[in-house]
């Protein structure tokens, strides 16, 4: 009997302007559960880049929040693992919801685009899945993190962040091969890299139901590629 696959879910905090996109994160966990997979939420124990008031969209000057503590709001009390204690070998696949925290906390893509750097612990964790040939799902802006991690490696990922020419150009500059898509329901599958991407709330006005369709398709395709024998 095949064992239950276990997914690592890398979170970037809590809140779409400075952390993980909450809807994308919860829908990812829901899809994993509905497809019969186990999961472990993971986040770095470090300060966020900044804190944003989600009622006004304004940066809260001088405020500090911790990525792991904020991600634990989504994972539930004590159920989010410190990235420092996470071992890629314990998981069959990796899922990464989006949110600005991916592009501010995990890397600097929101500020520097193709010139951004990735947190070393995040880069090592994500790269380990690609090195092992394990499937990866990246949602919303998370494909930018993938492109940064793979830059210079000779692996040119086919991926999508929807239909944003400026962001797409930055991803292509990193060596990725962006494929435009017109809906949050759409996905792109890179068979060679076992990578599945979905734009989700890169379409700001997307319906929640359409975002779920894209995430569910992503999770389904990722799990199809997990070796559980």
C-alpha cells in the first residue's frame, strides 16, 4: 500500500501585504487535505521586512513582527515548524503560497526584482527539493522565488505569474521561461523540473472560487508526481 505523501508548506508570515496571502495559504492546506496528503507548515524564525496595517495599507513605522509567529496564526498554535529545524528529506514535495512576504521576507524581489537576493536558509531549503527531483508547487508571486533560487544553475523553469509583463520580464532575466496565463484558474507544469505554478491573486480581482481552482489543480499535479511506493 502506498504511504500518505507529506508536503512541506513554506509560509512567509500572515497577511498578503507583508506575509503569506492567507486565502492562498489556507486553500493550499485545504487542497492537500482533500487530496489525502499530510502537511507541515514551515517558516523562518526571523523578523519580517516590515509590518503593514491591513486596514489602511500603510507601513507601521517601527513595528516588528516575527515570520514564524505570524505564520503560526495560519498553521495554528505550535504547528508551524522553524525552518532551521526542517529537513527537506522528511518531505515528498514542497508547496509555496504567495503574498508579498514571499517577495519581502523570503527574498527581496519586491524591491530589487531580478537583482534580489534570497535568504540563505530559504534558498537552501527550496533548492534541495529541485536537487532531489521532488515536485514543487509555487502560487502567486512564489514563482519569483523559484526563479531566484534557480538562477545561474542551468535550470530554466517554465512558470507563470499570470499576465504581468514587468514581473514576467524580471523572471525571464533570471533565466526562467515565463508563460502568460489569463485566469487564476490556470496553471503551468514544467515536466522536466517537476514544477507546477499558478497565478492566484496575481490577478488582484480574482474570485476566491477561481483562486481555489488554480491552487487545487496545482496541488493535484504536484501530488501526482510524488513517489510514494
